[in-house]
C-alpha cells in the first residue's frame, strides 16, 4: 500500500489561493483531512487538497 503525500499548510494555501489561516481553520473544522504530528505540526493529505480544489473550482 502506497503512502499518501503530506503537504505543509503553506503549500496548501498557495495551491488553493487562500491564506494559511484558512487552511488551518478548514483542518480544525474537518473540511481538510490531515494529521497533527509531533510538536503540534499540521500536515494536510494531498488527496484532501485535490478534493477541495474540485469542490472550489
């Protein structure tokens, strides 16, 4: 089983043309799936970004 790529919120914000604050808010609201890793760092699943792009555009 292949692992899915995890993307930094800054890159997600750039891809979706929104602020990093929006990316974090969507993550905490469950609108973008991702993981919280050691030290509280957030990473977003690449598939979640593709899904959001399809939804927005």
